[in-house]
C-alpha cells in the first residue's frame, strides 16, 4: 500500500503493526516499510482479509494485490487481457482493467524515475559493491541507530562546557593581530551573515564586542555551487606553539581497523562516502 491510499483511508501510523523485513522495489532500491495492517477487501461481493505492507515511496498505483490475495480469491489473472476472473456465489465475476490507465501509470513512473536520476546524478547507493544481504544488514543498522546522526552541523547544539572545552594555547608573548578590514562582495557578505546566524543559533559560536584578535573571512564557492565560509587563521597559528605529537601515521590507522568486518568512509555532511 502506498501513501496516497493510506492517507485516503484516513489511517494513522498508530494503526500499523511492526514489519521489519526490507523490501526491494522494481527499481532495485531497498525500502524499509512503515508497518503492516490487515484490511477487509470487497471485490464483486467477495470479501477476504488482506495484509497490506505500507511503504512511504512513490508509485503511480494505490496498492498492489499480490499472490496471497490471488490465492485467497482463487482468481485467474491475465495480464494480456488486463482482467481477473474468480468464482462468487452469483457465478464467475470478471474485473476488467484499463489499458489507458495502465499506460498512464507507466508514463508517470518513467517520468518520476527520470526526475530522480537528474536529481541524483552524483549520488551513490549505500554499499554500491556490497552484496544484497550485506546491503540490507548495513541499512538496517543505520536505521536502528539513526538517532546518533546529525544531518547538519547546525542541528548539533552547543556542547556542555563541563563535558569538554576547546581552548587555543596562545603564546602570551605574541602580540594580538587585527587585520585591516577588506571590503567583500555583496553575495559574500550575505553568505557570511547566513553562516554566522546558523552557527549562533546552534550555539557553536557566540558574539563578543572587544576582540583582541580580528581576521577577515574568506568566502569560496564549492563544487555544488554553495558558499564555503572560511577564516584566515595564519596569524593565530603563528602565535600557537607547535604540537609535539603529530597525527598517527597511516599504518597505525590501518592496523586499528584490524578485526573489524567493515570500515565506513561515510561523510553525511557532504552527501557522499
């Protein structure tokens, strides 16, 4: 059952029972159902209880009646003639479909798929080279732990200062630097204002009025057309002592993965992995 019919029947998510088995759509995508529900289906006076699996995905159809319904109704379907026949108390009932409606559904599905392909030209599937079983297992794991993901850095509230605080180890003998203000383009100013507003709302930064250090922002355009707002830390880096503990070497990082079945390179913020 698809969303249009689910909403049309005025059903709610509270009416659904649990259904954990993933489904594979006609386009090969793995779909996690919303749940399942049992409904009485009446066709030509013959009633049977049908268990519908509800999925929140696009379809030009309202619902698909599969083999359980066909067997319960003892129907004889014919895709060539677009009709089904089954016995009733009044005799043999014939339910005819519409070839025109079928073609319209097919066109709608093709158009939707074409639009999705355009929108996701650079997108990759989860585990493009994984086997189907492993892909389903990884997808289920991500869904079960979806609460640990932050879909945007702006959705992460400020960290409690009693938990962790990040401070710069500035050499007190190094005099503070204030860069001369550089005039920026209007679109750069708008990008900086929007970025600062989001960071303040997320409590990642806070406003101060008597700054000893003052640097200009650097705005660059990313490959996806959006603006990246950077800060010139050159003077500040010079004032901080060098870290005597370098980053772990690549062989140490590789050794740390030993014994684990998978290693994720997922970067959700950049929409790739």
